[in-house]
């Protein structure tokens, strides 16, 4: 068998978009965040500020999460052409986002536990020094957020199945959410420390830690929900592909889809298996051609079953 001639009929499984820029930005953020993490933890211990310590611990776990993000990009790029991955490595970034979301949830629990401990056993706080460090931490977080902000137009899909909706890099989004969580704890730390200094409300320091923990938990839940759905091959609710595929194939009335599977293989990229029944099968290309306008449908398998028209119009054989 001449494999060279057969090769032209095969197609690539490199469905993911170029993430080299996102990977570089993530590495920069790792360096910045790790440096600020050491400063905040040391300052929080020296000045007895729970809000500052919470922010520093936040950063320590976020450094680990950013490493997960960077490793996901590296793995996805390195194994993009590996035939062992049937549908490419586009989901590696989603898996990285899911792992980061779990880390984020653990951070929220640790924040809540330590805040309760500090509320029950308060310690004197050196407000001036702690406020300065918290403010610097906020500036660092805002700078990192600008570096990690995902550009939805980079993932924009012009296919009609999605109405032109942007698609986000969930791996990058997870890192971005971690930075936002850090920024939130910096803000709550500044508010708590300022109120403690001028109003004597030292109790607000651990309370703001609890507030930050609650907000971070909500963010973590959102990331887990979005990433787990893709990992479990759930068709995104925003996708119109199921209806578009059915209309394209069933519009002439000589075929009916009895089994349809659609799943995401990369950001804004989908694969589908279409099983249809018809009384007079056409060449497979006749069923594939109307779907070529959907650029987001990067891997399509069509199978046909033959049955008399009277059988499948009466409902028998429907999936």
C-alpha cells in the first residue's frame, strides 16, 4: 500500500489556536507573583495582619496554579502532533483550567479557616506597614491581570453556528481569575487595615478574609462548571451546532438523523459523529458538503443506515 498517496486524504488533529503569546505572558506573571508572594507572607507575619497573610497565601497557591497553566500550554504544544491523542491536545488547556479551579477552591477554604482562627484569637496589627504592602500587592495584581486578560477576538468564530460569539481560552481564563482573586484580597486587606487603623475595627480584618473567601469560592465554582462540562464532552449551551446539523441534513426530507454526538476538542472547535437513516443513501460527501460552512466543526464523521421510507417516517429507528 502506498502510504504517501493515502497521506493526502488524512487531516491534522492540531485544532488548538496558537497559544505561544499566552504562554509567555503566563511565565512573566509567575515571576512577578512569586516575588510578591514572598514579600506579602513575610510582611503579614511581621505585621500580624491576617488580611495581608491571606493575600500572600493566595499568591503562593496561585503561583502553583500558574505553573499548571504554563505546563498545560507546554504539554499541548509539545504533543500537538502526537497520534496517540485521537482528537489532539486541545483539551489540555481545559484540564489545566479545571486543576487551577480546584486549587482556587482550596485557597478559599484555607482563607476561611484562618480568618475564623484570627477572629477568635486576634493579634495586634502594624497597620501602616501592612497597608503599604497590601497596596503594592494590588498594583502588582492589576498589572498581572492586564497581562493575562484574554482577547476574545483572538478566539472569534465567524461560523454561523455560533453567531460570531467569541471563545475563551479556559486555561488562560483560570490564571486570570486567580489574579482577580488576588486583587480582591488586596482590596479587602486595604479596606480592613484602613478601617482598623482609623476606626479601631480590628475585627474587620478577619471578616474581610471571610468575604474574600466567599467570592473566590463562587469564581472557583464557575471555572469548575465550565471546564468540567468540556472535559465530559457536553455540548456547550451556547452552541447552535446540533440544530444547524439537523437542518442541513434533514432539510430535503430524504434522511433523518437518529444519533448525533457533538463535543469540544479545543477552544471554539468541535467534532461530531452523525448517524442518519435514509431510504436512498447518497454519497457521504453529499451530507458533509452542507456542513463545510461551519468552520468550527473541525472533525466530522458521517455514517448512514438504509431503511424503507415508511419505517423511519413512522418513528421507528429514531434515537
